[in-house]
C-alpha cells in the first residue's frame, strides 16, 4: 500500500489524543496493526483490549469500546 510508505505508530498526548484528532484511553491495551487509518474525532476505549489489524480504515466520529455498560460485559474486541 503506497499510501503509507512512512507509516508510524501514533503518539498520544497526556489525554490520549493524537495529532490526527482521534483519541484512545488505555492506549497500552491498544494493539494497532501497520498501515491503519483512523479518522478524526474517533474515540477508542481499550480498557479491556482493542485489536485493530493491519490495513484497516476506520471512519471519523466512530466509538469503539472494550466494555458494555448495559449488561456489564467486557473483553478484548
């Protein structure tokens, strides 16, 4: 994929925000494959683990949670 010839894992500020304006809480539990493209204003809560494999594109304004507050299920997604 030539679009990402210099792809690098994103850096997070103290609030979990990237320079591309998407955010991840518990980024230590985020397994991010190479050449991923995550749109602006996306929120990822990786408390119980989130895996995004290589070459995945996620649009802007998405939310990904590793837990469910309705029935209290939790786990890696």
